[in-house]
């Protein structure tokens, strides 16, 4: 399985990747993108099986990325890993088709619980 981790912070991308591996998802191919524009280009070139994206990023936010993926009918499961997840944001994420929303800071256990059914 190929996972695309999208976050504006390179250190957060590394933390997400490390935690994915520690949570038992290390056998997957994990790629990174620093914003929605870069992620969309990678998705167009070689689609991943799952996209894990932050909400707030420069150039294109996570929700804008999700909507762009929907406009292209890509049908790639995606989840948000974000520091804030208000009720309004959860509603927008659900409307866009997000399969999960994991709030930062996360633990190994919360990642397993939230993403296990998606990455299983």
C-alpha cells in the first residue's frame, strides 16, 4: 500500500511517518508532499492508496486538496491529521468524504485506533 503524507512542516511529516511505522504500518510505501499543490501533482503522476493530510498548509489547504481530489473523481481514501479539528472542520471533512480525522498531538495508540481500519 502506498501512503501519501501531506504537511507543510517537514518535521511533522517525519513524525507522522515514524509513528506510522511504529504503529505497525511500516510495510507500506510512504511518500511526502509539503502542500496540496505538490500532493495533487504526485497523485496525478502516481496515485497513492491513501492520503493523510494536514488541514492548514500554504498554497492549497487539506480541505481544498480533498475537494480537488473529489472533482477529479479519484476515489482515494483520505484522512486529516491536524492540530485543530472543530465541529465545523469535522463537518467539512465528512462532506468531502474523509475517512478519519486524527488530532495532533497524537499518540501511537490514537493513530492505530483512528487509522487502523483505513491502513489495515
